[in-house]
C-alpha cells in the first residue's frame, strides 16, 4: 500500500463529480490537501485519497444476483480498482435494472420500485463510508427477488452497539472522516446524520 500512497494518482471521477456538484474546478493538489486527502509534508495520500482515486487499491464490492433461491446464481459482478464513487454508481445502476420498472397509466409513464432506491442508496453509501478499509475483504451485496442484504466486513465502531445502530438517534462515530466529508459535500450522506430514520422512512410504505 505504501507505493500507492506515494504514487501520482488520477482523479477523473472525483474531479467530474466535484465540478458537477459544487460548480468549481478541482485544483490538485490544493483541494486534496484542504480536504485531508493528501499530506504534502509526507508526500503521501491519506486512505480517503486512495479510495477516491481511479487507481483505488482497496477491496471493492462483490455483487451477486440470485433467482428464487441462493442456488440459482444469475450474475456475479466485482467492482474494484476504481474510485469508490464509480463503484457506488455502478451498483446503483444494477439495482435500478433489477428492481425498477416502468408502467404506463393512461398517458403517464411512472417508475415503480420493488425495493426503495433511496433506502438502498443510504445503506450502500454508509456501508462504504464507514467500513474498515484495512480488512482485505470486499463488501458483499446479494440481490434476491424481494430483498437486498448488504454485508460489511467491518465490526461496529468502538462505543457503538447494535441498539445504537438501529436507533433513530445515531451516534456520530466516524471511521473515515475525510471520506465522509467528501460524501457530504456531494450530498451522498445526510449532513445531520439520522441515517436509520431516513432508511426506515424509505421502507415504511413497502411490505
């Protein structure tokens, strides 16, 4: 990992999203330094900088699509060696393909979600943002016909238990603060927390 930390990295996806979301150009290395992604004194990138780079060396996301049972594997996709921003977008693209459909009622075309996209996106983004990146195991996602388990290879942060995680008053324990900061700037994460409440609200109208 040390060689990657000291390499000259490319940030095409990060740069494009930065400009599209914030309306300003990404200045390298100034923006990376200001965001805590690069340490000029050490001449190395922080883990968050590596994760956002196009050469991201950390474990990615392993996605399996099943039929009516786990024994029926329709597709398996692995997203790695690319920015976590690309990984998230690609998983969401596969999700939309499998769990959304268009219906036409009279003259109106509407999109129906079998599983709420907003709820899934919140779980996915928070799994990526708060996982332990030193664990050399990818995030696992399984698409079944009526459920989408997401398995993080990480334990809960110190000071947090299962009840804290499931409550609507989430504790602000950040494993990867620089990565969370970037995600908040891109509106990928709610700046005021309340993740569980948002997910519960997204799923409340689904049975």
